[in-house]
């Protein structure tokens, strides 16, 4: 990400419907599957890798002690502005990370592993840093056919199907206990908007950011939809969407 993208993310992360929906979805999954602290430990401890400007990390920290890791000093500066002091500056693609084996009860990787060349190494590192019985929650963009200018601007290497994500986690020793697509009903609109923007770019015309603020009435309507979708996905996995997420438990 470029500096202006961090500025935009910080400004939009707490209110934009897409970020609100993802944050509430992942926090709900952590609350549902959260493991009890390990015997003899000082309590539950979590790590958010690729924490960006800290909007999700702040929500995670409300569940218990949480550490954020990111390679960008601009991102970590925004985390500190949110009052989040427990931070590690490190390139996630450089394994091993500067954390001990089994140091965390839960690790979240939200729109992270699609950025690295060796996604299997990063997921294996997540498993290494989890204690036995610990929880990994990974969310990534879905479906190669949705690839667009936005993936290129954000530095993505790939998009995933649900079987690809769950297989990646399984090979790292994470037993998947839940998986689903997200942004299901909004997929046609998002795909159409990105197709239209792609055409404008080919003609040399400017396009706005996908993180740009929406009219309040539209953003509010989409936030309400996201909450309804999250409620539904807890009961029955969604068959498609612009994102896919999975929860895995580290085998002992």
C-alpha cells in the first residue's frame, strides 16, 4: 500500500460498510470459537498480522491482550494514534517472525496472505506461532475472475476459492472448523462497478478509490445488510461472495 492509501484506510476503517462488516464478522467468529487460555498461562493473547492502521486490532484488543504486526511504519503510526502500543514492525513474508513458538491463543490474518509470494510459508508461520488448540482466522479476496485494477493497486498476488483457502490451512496443520464466502448479495454490484472502472482505466480516464466514502444513507443500508449476512453465515455458509474466510484450530 502507498502512503495515501493508509491515510484513506485510517479515515474509513471504522465506518465504511465493508470494513464494518468484516470486523464484526471476524470478532463474532473469535467469540464463537475462542479457546480457553492454556493451563498455566496469564490469559488469552492474540496477534493480528498485517494489522494496517489498527481498526480491527482495536476491536481485537477489547477481547484481551492483542499484538499487531505490520511492515509499514505509516501503518504502525496510525495504530499508535488509536492507542495501540503492542506492535511489531516486521515483513510478514520474512519467516520466521520475531515471535516465539506457541506464543498466541489466536492469530488473525485479514486480507494479508494474498499479498505474499509464498502464502504457504506465511500460513505455516501462523501455525508455528499458535499454541496447540489455538485459533487461526484467515480472510482473503475470492475468485480469480474478480481480478481487477483494485487488486493491482493493493499489491495482491492472487485471489482464492474456499477449497483453496481451506486446503492451504489444512496443509499447515490447521483443522478448519468453519468457512464461508462473504459479501454475497453485493457481489454482482461490486463486480459490475469494477468492470466499469476497468473500462474507464483502459480508456485513460480516472477512477475513484474503492475505499471512498459513500453517501451516508447507502453506507448505512450496506452496514445493515452486512450484519444480516453475518447472522446468516453463522448458521449456513454462503455459496459465493467477494471474500472468503475460514477458522482453523491448531492440532496438538
